[in-house]
C-alpha cells in the first residue's frame, strides 16, 4: 500500500529521462518521482518474470528492478538506439538478470519471440491511433478482447493493442500496470471500451497522476492497475497522486466504471450534509453553438474569446435584436465555454440581444427564478472546482453536455 508520504520521499530523485520533442513514436517520458510512485502501486510481493513493453529509456523499468530484485526482467522497444543505454542504466543499478528485445510491440508474433509468460507486466505506451488490420484483430481476439472489434475503428489505439499484447504474454492472475491517457478513462466515446475492459480484467485501482507527470507536457494520465482475471464483479478503487501523496480511495462499481474511471468525477458526489442541485433536476436545456471558429471570424458570432474577463462583470449584451436559430444565444441564456484550458472560468449571463454561437460555447437555458442562483453557483469556488473536475481531454479541456447536466451545483 502506498503511504501518503510517498511523493515527498521520491521528490529528491533526479529525472532519468529526457523528453524528445516531436517524438516519431508518440512517446511521453515519465519523470522519476512519478515512475517510482507507479512501481509502488503494484501489490505483487514475489515476481519471477517481469516485462516492460515499450520500455523507452527505462524510466519505469529502473524503479521496478528495485521492487523485485530477484526477478528476471525483459524489456521490449522498437527503437534500436535504446538497448545500449538501457543496459548501462540497469548495470549501474545493479540489475544482472535482464534481456532486451528490439521488437515492434504491435507485431502479431510478439509473444512467441518472448519465449515465456510473465507474473508482472508494465507499460507506458504511445498515445496514438493505429490501423485495425487483420493482425491487430487477431491480437485482440487472442487476448479475450474480441468485443473491441465491434466498436468503431477510431477506438483502436496503441495503448489498447499494448494491453492486448501484455494479456497474450501474461500468466493467469498476473498483475498488469499501464500509464494510459485521459480519453481512455473519461471520454464518452470510450464507454464501450471501458465496459469491455471491466468485463475482461479484474481492475483493482485507477490513479489520476498529476499534470506534471510527463516532461514538458501537461497531458493528464492515469495509472491503470489490473490482473489477468475475469472482471465484472469487484469494486474499483479510484485515487489521485500528487505532491501530497496518494489520496484516500473512492470505490465504484463495475457499472460505474464503464461510465468513467477518474477520481475527480466521482469526488463530485455530494455528501448527505451538502445541499446541491443539478441542471438536469432544473430541467435545463443545453444547446451547443453551430459556427466554427473560422465562421465566427468571417461572419461574426460569440466565441470563447468573447467572454468577459474574470475580473469584469459577467453580464453580456449582444448586438443583434432577435435570435434566428435555436443555437443562437438569447437574453436569459447562461453561456459557458465548452472547450479550452480555462473553459471553467468563461461564464456569462446574456442580458440583452442575440448572436450566433461558436461550437465551442454552450447556452444553458433554465427557468428565470434559478438563473442568478446557478450563475453564482458556477462562479463559486465549489462550482469552479466541479467544472474543472468534469473537464477532460489531453491539451484543451472539454466539458461534455451529459456531465454538465449531472454536475452537483452547491446551493
């Protein structure tokens, strides 16, 4: 179990890897404190064979060699420049039992080239889509993930293929840990993917990593911890990991896990002592604008750049006299930025006029008696925290309509 002082204990460890801008393999290199914390999330006491798939320069391999000193380690990466540097690093750390293979982690015959099954498997895979070829389909089927083949082709990503490959190389009951992107854990488009994973695997915990866990990027990522066992029955523990250490868990059911797998979302569930209300309970209507940012520049309209600044009055007065379309802003609408790094801060109430909206802006329509209450709630510290928590995505953050409707607003 990871103690709350873990992050502080490893904070002094220097970084072992360098980020490569424009990396052709779509890799993000993990900072050493995060890598050490990741190694501590595993619960396996004794491991005989450990695999790091897509090992890169060994930022995850090195801490795990200290966790299982007597284990035999195998690393796999397609970059031919990795092997010599990795072997030097491992020799320096006192690691003797190690084999490295320069192989493509996406190849169908990968498990046969490894010549063994593993007790512990880990990976920080690249984050990109891959073509769903016949070989990839065979990999999913062999791994017990044939259900993924019924989903749209755009759901086929490198991290899912890496997971399938690890399942093909894993012993029954083996422990698997992966660093995965925000979209896999939170995106509505990946709900069916999460359902397939929950049914195929015993997911023990999902840990939200801080937004500085990778060098020179603010990408949100998660540690997904699981075992090669049938799932669908046990509860999943959700945590966050930051400079203060590992948070207390929030337990969710397998059914909830299919919806989302991030601590921040479920932390919004109100306690019995809190008073809150949702936009759905207020029978709110939420519409999204229809003009692209290019159309706004050429034809006009209200975009995310049109919101009042945070230190200015939040009342909005628009130029046009009457709304022509349902998706046009009109008097009484609460406007909220749908996308952007600071979308939760961009809120305003239309006092007069109308305007076409960009597709980056929501118009929230609720009964007049509740407008000022909802505005105040969204702008309150609790409301701002709630909006930040439901925003998701790598890079620009996105607020989904369904999450906004069910957001508990403090009143």
